[in-house]
């Protein structure tokens, strides 16, 4: 029972990270029908943006003055920066290629991911090696009748849930959210209805990238390290989660993220020798979904546009 | 009566016939100068020569015209010149086995890139896990010949067909999904293959397979040194000619497929799948065929690599390898066989030439793909417009130029 | 446009030829080339560069002494930890008639791929970094010799210490690389030889971050010790998460692969009292201390674990070259037939060419640094381990 519970918490943790990444993927597919394969590397970008800022803050002695206040400020600042980064990706890379065949855009995003990864590795000092990531999360363990909760895992789960709920609020209740949904449904018609498509897409890119940045930071803070190539794994898992849930569907990303996290943790725990095949299980799950239910759990059936 | 004009056109014809092979020789010479010698002056001389040819070609319409004419009408001369060059060059560098090694790797890379071109170039389906097929072929061949004592020829064919089977298998999800789904499936397949090769015991795990025997031709091992007229040739040269045979064969197959109905139908699927379906093309079968054929070539390349090096490990077949091959195809020119071959040659030789910059190798690959896609998505050599002398196909649905972006 | 480009190219040509054809130096001694291959780029570049610098340091020292009969030029090639790149580098070095011997590789798959090539060209190949058994014992070649001790010896030491502390029930968590699986097998054998038990060996992948599933299994098995067979990053993850999962009173030990101070930097306080069965302790001999001083005076990059072995590889090549001259075959025979004095001790080959000495050392983590166990506050009794309450 105890083991099961620990695994459950751990699965929730992994799920929330995947969900944060998957949300971005699914929103991009929604508004411009693009699978942005550089999305995972945006997560890592977040960690590598945070480290110098954190180092600077430590050097100036601001951290000892008010760590409790400053850390959230730094995290929000980095989220903003990665958001801008995402907008930049859209402006420089995606927009000029929107007229080209989708294959070109897809391959370009794969190449962009590679360029970001390798540029981080080459530019950041000693970038090939794993970097020690600052411990941003509260440490310590909460013990309730033999069950152990790390404060750090609880913080991550809590933060992710907050983010998802507020994003849900934005999408469902605000004007911008309405515009996003409209563009997802049919961008030509929504343009005719007076929606500023460009602005909507940029907003989507900012939100998606900021959440990816947060996912990267939380990932780094929990495991204590970050590395230039962590993004490829996070990105592929995030995309897998979005596909399982149903691409283009916001709630689908959540369902997919949770499902993937649970498959991964529990398969590794309960299948003998499962840990070294952890990734195999999740990928097989994705491939199975694509063969038998390509539209995902919540997605509608795909109709091909003529 | 216009004898002068007639005379003129005959000389032109002869000129065109000669000028193209000559230009090919000049281009190869410039590449030779850059690749073979390790000193600044020859490198720059080679580059100057290359740049000169390029500018000459693009600045003088007359030259351009006669070259194009030569390429179109007198392919035979060009092919023969190419083959002669390919035959002679390693003989001149026989004291430098390293150069021949680079050339062998380039040959294998071209075979690989031709295979990927079937999917990404002709049919327009992304494949980001291509290295897995290469790996499956290499492992199948290595296992058959080391554990089951099969001869090289059996292993080679088996490698091709096993890889083709996996290609067919991976192609299955394409039937119901979109391009970005396929990108994910291929990445996932690539990673799963890598993990399995690493974890399974019978593949030798992370240490791979060693002592893979060299191919034998009627009992004569390719690892034996040839001695002729008092000269001894490095063993790499045997492999060079051996792989060259396969390369020529694969190029012939690629050209044949490109010019056949299959190539045309693939293009149709790429341009508009639904329209292709409506025109009575069996798109499912064709998509699977492009995967199986591409994987077959990868399997052959893998087998050749395994038997040449004699040792393989999972590291040879990871995501970076997939990306490298993709870079070759995109740089050379999607769906252009000559272009793809040039791209493969450049991207396999350049890293060896810039060894001191090895740290930037993967960055450069990424940048090349990215910049090519953004600014010249047609690659070095643009996809050719299909021409049919006696048009079986009245509708030219195959090749619109917009297809290149 | 064309003219401009041509102009630029011609300028480059002239400058380059000027640089290239500097004044010719008067030839006094014959110049001999030797080779070095290692991971100079990619994820293991730090190790490769440390070894490269150490190799160059020895060459410089010998040449600076003045009485060496040859001028030495070292040809450095990069294998990028990739077998395919390594094969190209090895072909380049081994087939070059001017190069007489080479010191090579850190990654075992690369070593396995190139050992045949050096044999084919009859060139002495001195391994300063790879530990896979078959590189030396899997063939009957004369060319390859290995300076670095095998991990088998290191695991014997690990098991010896485990026995000393009475920790006999172990769980191994290994990564699925050649290194991890090999360490796993050797530690298993060494522990079982001493009457201990391996309850289970659990594989993880390199790059894996979440070990909750693995550690829940470890918790059920309730071992006295966890042995992590792999390298620093994942070892740190396993250690942090095992402490979080409540496995606080077990012994934690790792192979030379975790002997980097990064381990302490990542794990922080939880690193306290973990063990590493590590490599040669340079500070234990006067030659070693001299090496460290000379190295640090010249380079800023750390020499990492393999620096001393690369340094000694250079010494072996230079000794052999001095004794028999620039003749590849003679150098091979000379190296295999003699013993050499190096910073790691007197290097002696067994019949296959494996060095027996190399000073293995047990380290314990104290204040986030690896300290030789005998010199630590744990040995002197100032600090105690959680398992001996």
C-alpha cells in the first residue's frame, strides 16, 4: 500500500510535467496545425536562462535577503523570457514557412530543436556536461501516518494544477480564449469575423512556451540537474501525451499527460525489469494509439480536408 | 539550303557532348583538390576552381545551355566519364587508406540517403527514425554471419528484406494518420530500436557485435591485400570497388523507380493525397512501398557498413544519425537523385575535413537543414520537372514547381 | 559581385601562403610523429581534453630536458565517443607512415572498433581509458596494451570494503551501457566470492531522471547496500531519490564512474558517507604530486581521472622510441617486452598486455568531496555511518 502510494505521487509528478509540455503542443496544432518539434527544447531553454539569472542574484546577495519572495519572481521572469522566445520562434521560423508545404515546416522545427540544443551545448560554459541546477523548491518531507510526501513534489503538482486551471479559465472565459477557440475551429472564418489571427497565434506561442519553460524549471529543480539534451526527451513525451489525449484538444493534453505519466511509472515498477524499458512502454502506447485510435482519447475523428 | 547553319549545329552538338564531361572532370578535380590534400593552397585552389565553374555556369547562358543540353541528350557520355573517374580516383590515393575510407563512408551514405529520399523526397512522408532501419540491417547481417555462419551474400539480402519488413511495419500507421503523427511514430520507432539494441542480450547489448567477417567473393576475402605490378594496394580499395558496385546498382534502381509510374504516383501522393486517391491510385500500397523500399536500401547500407568495419554498436544508429541522413537529403534536394547524392557526399566528407571543428558537427547539421529549408527548400539541385516524350500521362499532376515550397 | 568574391579569395590565398611558407627552420633532429585519439568533442570532451593535455605535458617535459634524440610531433584526433568517428580517426593515424605509435580512446565501444585497425597496420596502441576486457583479452594481438587497470580489480576492492563493513546484502542499480553492465557483473562476482548476496540487479537508462519505480522495488527488497553501476549524473539522482524514499540507513557505493566532484555538487548533504571505489590517487606518490603541480601550472582544464594514465602512455611511447628508433614493429615488441616507470607506479604487462598496477583507492564522500577513506574522518572515528548506530 505504502509503495503504491509513493508510486502514485511520483506518477502525478511526472504527469504534471508532461502535461505542461503537452498543452503547448496541442495548442499549436489547434491554431496553426503545426507539430512544433522544437517545443521540448524550449523547456531546456528555460533552465539555461534561469541559471545565470539565479547566479547573478546570488552574487548580488539578494537571495539571502528574501529568498521566499525572490524565487517566484525569478521563475515568473524566466517564464516571460521563454514566452518571448516562443514568440520569436513563431516570427522567425514558423511564420515565413506557413506558406510552404507542412512537411517543410515540420522538418524545419526538428532542425530548429537540434540547433537550439547544440547551440546551448556549445555556448554555455562546460555545456556538454550536466549542470547543477539550483534548488528552488522547498525541501523536507511531510510524513502522515507512514506516508511520505516530499514538499518539492507537492509544490510541483500544486503549481501545475494552478497553471492548468488558470489556462482553462483563459480559454473558456476570456475574449482571447474565445479567439483561440475560434481560430482552432476555422481560421479563415474567424478572420472574417474580425479576429486578429496574428495576435492570437502569438499569444498561443507565448503561453505554450512559458508553460514549457516552467516545466523545464520544475524538472531541473526537482532532479537537481539540467542538461542540453533533456529537451528532446521531454518534447517527445509531451507530444506523445498530446497525441494520446487527442491533438488540438486542451483537455486531451491533460488526460494524455496523466495517462502517459502513470503508464511510465507503473509499468517500470510492476513489470519485471521494466525500468530499463520504461521509454519503450510509453512509445508502444503511442504507436498503438496511432494505429487503433489516431484521433486520441478525446479527439474527434479526423476528417481530411479537401 | 543552309550548310553553314547545319554545320554550326553539328559542331554545337559535338561541343555539348564534350563540354559536359569536361565540366564534370573539372568539378571532380576541384573536389579532389579540397578533399585529398591537407594543405591550405590546394584547398583554396580547389575551392576557387569550384566557384569558378559555378559562376561560369550561372553567368554564361551559352555554357549553361550547352551543359543542360549535354545532360539531357548525352547522358551516356556523362555516366561513362563519371564511372571512369570513380574507378581511377582511389588508385591515385592508394598510399592514403584514410582518404579511401572516407570515400567508402561517402558511398554508403549515398545509398542511405537515396533510401530516405523515397519517403521524405518522393512521397513526402517525414521519417525521423531512419537510422533504425540502417541499424536493423546492420544487426541482422552481423548476427546472421557471426552467430549462424551464413555467407555474406545471404546475410546481405536478408538484411535488406528484414529492414524492408520493418519499414513496411512502421509505414502502417501512415495509412490512417497525418504527417506529424508519422514524425512521432518514426522518432518513437527509432528510439525503441535503439533501446532494444542496447538492452537485448543477443545483440551484444551496448558493446555491440565484433569480428564481423569481411565479405568473400568465391572464397577470396575482401580483407586480402592485392599486389599488382609490384604495388600493393590497401584493403580499403577492395571495399571501395565492392561498395561502388552496390552504389551503381542502387543509383540505377533509384533512377528506374523515379522514372517509372511508381515515382510519379509517389509524387502524386505527396502533392495531394486525396486527389491521388480520386485518380485511382492505391495510396496505401504506394506509401507502404516507399517505406519498404527506403528501408531496404538502408538495410543494404547497414550490412555493407557492418561487414566493412567489422564492428557495430547501438551508438552507430541513434537519432543523430537519422538527422544526418535527413540533412543529406534536404541539402542535396528533395526528390532529386543527383542532388541527394551530392548532399550525402558533402555531409559525409565535410566532417572528416573539418575534424578540428568536430564539436560543431551536430550544430552545423542542424543549421544546414534549417537554413536550407528556410531559404532554399529545393536543395542544391532543384527537383526536375518531369518530361515525357510520348506522354502516357496527359495530366501533369506530378510535378508542380510549388511543390518545392 | 564575382570580382569582389574573387578578390577576397585571392587575398586569402596570398595571406595563407605567406603564413604557410614561413622561414624554414634549420633541421637538427629527425622529427617523429606520434598519435593520440580521444573524445575531444561531445559529451565526454572534458575527459578527453584532460588526457590530451596530460599527454602533451609529458611530451613537452621530455623534449624540454634537451637530450631526447628526436623531435616529437603529436597528431591529435577526435573520436567524439562515437565508434564510426573513431574508426575514421584510427584509420587516419594507423595508416599514416610517419606516425610510429598512438595512445587511444576512453569509450569501450570505440576501442573495440579500432583495435583491429591498429593490428592491421602493426602500430602500437596504448589504451589510456577504456576498460572493456575484450579489448585486451579478446584477441591475441601484440599491438594493444592497456595502462589503466581493469574495472575487475576495482570491483574486488569494492567488495573487500563491503565485507569489511559487514554489508553483504546488496541491490545493484545499473545503467544499460557497456560500462554499467560490466561493472554490475564484476561487482556481483566479487561480492558472491566473499559470501555476500546480490538481491537483485535493476537496469535503468542513461538520461533517466525518475527512479521512483526502481527505488520502490529496492525498498521492498530491503538491502543493506545499494551499488550504483554507472556514472555521476544518474548516480546522483538515485542517491537523492533513495534518501527521499526513506532508504537512509543503507550503504551507497559506486564505481570509478561516479568519482567526480559533481556528484557532491548535485547531491549536496545527502552525499555524505557515500562510497566510490575509485582510480589511482595521484597525491599518494611524489611523482603524482609533481605531475599535479606541473599540470596545474600549465592548464586550467582539470586532468580528470585519466590524466595520469595518458601521461604515462606518453612516457611509454617516448621510452620505446628512444630505445629502438622510429620503427613501428620494433616499438610494438619493445613496449610489450619491458616495464616502465610512471606516475602510477612500475607499469608491467601480463601476457596479453594488461597493466597490473595503477593504485586503486576507496573514497568516501565527506563535505561533498571524495576523500581517500583512510584519510577521512570516518576512518578516524570523528564521523559515523548511519548503519552502525
